[in-house]
């Protein structure tokens, strides 16, 4: 648990860019400020938190269009 917390804090404090893929919702919500979703047909790129991304109306519309 301590290593996860240290990694989390390191990502938050890192001044550069980090590309992360994860299935851990809490981790993504904590460290991500830009979400890039690679889909079979397109790329969705948004500058927002993970929770904002999941609730965004336009993103939901795009995902419905892409995954028809």
C-alpha cells in the first residue's frame, strides 16, 4: 500500500508527461488530468479528470457513435 501511495504522489509531483494505462479508478482519478481513449475507429482526447471524462455528455455521445 505504501508503494502505491508513493507512486501516486510521485506521478502527481512529476513536472513532465507520463503515459499511464490502468484499471484502477482511484489511481486514475488521483493522477490523470488528460484522458486519451484509443477506440477501434477514433481517438477521444480530453483535458479533464477521469471522473469528469466519464460523466461528460459529449464524450458519452462520441463513445455511443464509435461503439455502435
